[in-house]
């Protein structure tokens, strides 16, 4: 069953390849949606896929990398909205 989440990530997540890291994680776990930088220095994600795959992706994001430091990740499951359905994952600019 497909589910949808919105997540906000804070920390050292802009200017360090975070969006591409999220894109690779989404492709690895077959998660659709998008990622975008926000003006306050955080990053927003919209995720759609199987619950287990989304949780795996979120765990990978929490781990970060040598350059990416995640201080907080707030994810909220949304009521599924067919009008917001995303099969592919992309970076919003």
C-alpha cells in the first residue's frame, strides 16, 4: 500500500549535496516524490511509496555523511492524496 509523508530536515543540509543524497536514497528504495531547499536553511521532502521503503530511506537520511549533518528530521504521514501522486523522485529548484 502506498503512503505519503512530508519531512523537514535541519542541520548542515544545504550546500553539501543533501538533495542528491536524498535522490540516490529514493532511487535505492523506490520512493517517489521530491526534495527542495527552504529559505530558512532546512530541506523539505515529499515522499511516496511503501511504508517500509520510506522508513528505510528516512533512516539513511538520518545517518548523513561526512559532509551532511542531520540535526533533526521531522516526518509526518499524510492522508494519501491521488492529486499529489509522485512515482518518480526529483529535485525541486
